[in-house]
């Protein structure tokens, strides 16, 4: 849950910050592997980048 929550916070525009590009968010998640996030869960998360990108393009960017 923590990985998804951080990823969503990074790629979503907030009143106090702009969204960052997906690739930058993926890099940030990878950077925190082994410190803030379990490395195995990060590996699984990143192995699904294409799915997250499709979802983002289809639903999030329409807002």
C-alpha cells in the first residue's frame, strides 16, 4: 500500500505541488527500494510499469 500511495502522491497534481512525470516517479520508487520500501515489492511494482502507464493515460490525464 505504501508504494502505491507514494506513487499516486508523486504523479498527482495537488494544490501545493505539480505532478511529476511517470518515469521520474518510477525512478523515485526504485531509489527508495531497500530503505523505505521492501525491495521485492518494488521489483513487483516496477514489473507492472506498462499497466500503471496505461491506467494513468486513460483515467488520470483526462482530469
